[in-house]
C-alpha cells in the first residue's frame, strides 16, 4: 500500500524538524536527516526488544559461502592467459 503524498504543511514541518536538529548537532541537512532516521530506527528496535518482538537474525548456513558444485582446476574462466 502506497503512502499518501504529504501536504505542504507536513513537508515544511518535517523540514523544520530536520533544520533544527542540524543546527543543534552541527550537521548538514542531509546528514541530519540520516541521523534522525538512524535514531528513529534504533528507538523502534529498542521498543521491539522490550516487548519481545525482536527480529531474530537469519541463521548463518555454512553452505552459503561454498559453490554449489566443485570447481574443476581447468575451468575456462580460471585461465589467466
């Protein structure tokens, strides 16, 4: 589902929040926006951890790093000449 396009007032409100954050932390507008997104994500994850709905990382499989078939020593793409 697509989000509705923000109104002009919402756009200006968001810009003001970013601008004030940038002034308070000595950042550029772009860097302040990314920092605000990082903080919001960290707060969201902390909330999820507190209520027990944390997202578990995918289990690492030892086969993920190995090729599906053994590589022959004379494979054409292995030739360096």
